[in-house]
């Protein structure tokens, strides 16, 4: 299986100094972990995190794609690797040109715009964060050359033969929203990249997916999964550093079995 390895597939955001993000981060105190007492409290904290951090992620850290990348070469930039991960998912899913896509946990819209621009898809991006909707809409209007203030509505913006829009929505309510709040809407593809770990009720998510997918539709998932039966050495070397950096042990917090 081959994946394109071209720098031209990604928009590049660079920093004026490699240490800029680290220097700014040193000005802020890192709050201690706080275990959530309920699913509602957990989602409130996730929303608050992205309300505060999304501008930082975009300007100093990850660019328009908040998700990680698929690196094949040590010289790869994060922008190339991030776009390559999307291309890998496109290759494996065989998503058809012009598909109706629901991008769950769309962040600031990088993947939504990519699918609209490259695959001529009609993409609805949803996120629990109003700040992300505002930033995604602003970036979209700028890239599309639109003068309309998209942050105040949920209208589609054309990207070549594709289009994109963003809605502030708790993903666990997407089944009701697209069946009741709007005229009944279904999709050819539901796309979720590194967001499923934020969903406390995963069974509900899959029920909503089955409700919203058209016959023959595709669910495309990219996320962090821990393999079973890892050795202590593997856990110490590979799992604990990730948990420590992202505080996954706090975000998970509850057993949904």
C-alpha cells in the first residue's frame, strides 16, 4: 500500500523560532489533574480545554490539523505527516469523490477543508467547542476568499466543487440533531480522527453512526489504542510517556463496559 509523499499536499505553518512555544508555555502554571465525578463534568472539562487551547494549537503548535501525523521519514514536517494520515485514511476507506461527510470532532476544520478541497466532498464538521467553530469558520472564509462572516451561521462555504460548514454540537447528540433539529440528514461517511477517546458513551456513538449512515456508508476512525498483553517494558517505554503528556488517565476516568 503506497501513500503519497509530497510536501505539496499540506498547507505549511512555520514558527519564527523553534523554542517560541516552549518559552510561552513556561509563563503559565500547569494545573494539577482533577478526576471527573461524572460524564457531564468530563465533557465540560474537555470543552473548556479546547475553548482555551485551540488558538494556541493553531498558532504555535499543530497548525490547522489538531490531530497527529503519519511519519515515514525523520525529515518529514508535521504538516506533511498530518496530511499523509488523511491520505492514508482516504486510501484505506476508498471514500468516493463528492461524498456527504460528517467530520466528528472536527477541531478547527483542517480535515473538513482537506476533504472538501481534495475530494469535492460536502462536509459538516461538528465540535463541542464554540471557539473551535469560530476559528474554523474564520480560517475557512479566509481560505475560500469569502467576505461573509461565517462564525455567526452554519451555512456551507464552497471549496472548488466541494463545500464545508461547522456546527457547535456535542457528538453524543448528533443522532437527534440530524434527525430532528434539522431536516433529516444522512451521510455517506462519518469521519472521526483522534476524538473517540473524548466520548464517554461509545455505545451511543455507534448507535448514532448506524442511524446517520446511508446504506453502504463508511465509518472512518483514527485514534489511539493500547494493545493487550503489553510487557512492563513496553508500557514504561511507550504508554506512560503518552499518558503523562496528554493526561489520558484523567480524560478516560470511567469504565464504560
